[in-house]
């Protein structure tokens, strides 16, 4: 399954597409800024 996370950093909106393994690592990252995510099956 893939996750699309919209990350807002300052004035920049980034959309990250991650598989489950990458997503799990990314959520553990303390540098993580606020984001919205949607799941794609």
C-alpha cells in the first residue's frame, strides 16, 4: 500500500509518495512537520 503525505514546510507544500516501509520510518522521524495523508490500497 502507498501513502501520499502532504507536507507543509514554510511556504512550500510537498507531496511525498511512500510505501509502507518508508512511511513507517518517516513517521518515526522527530523532524516530521505537520502533514495530511491519504492511503491508497
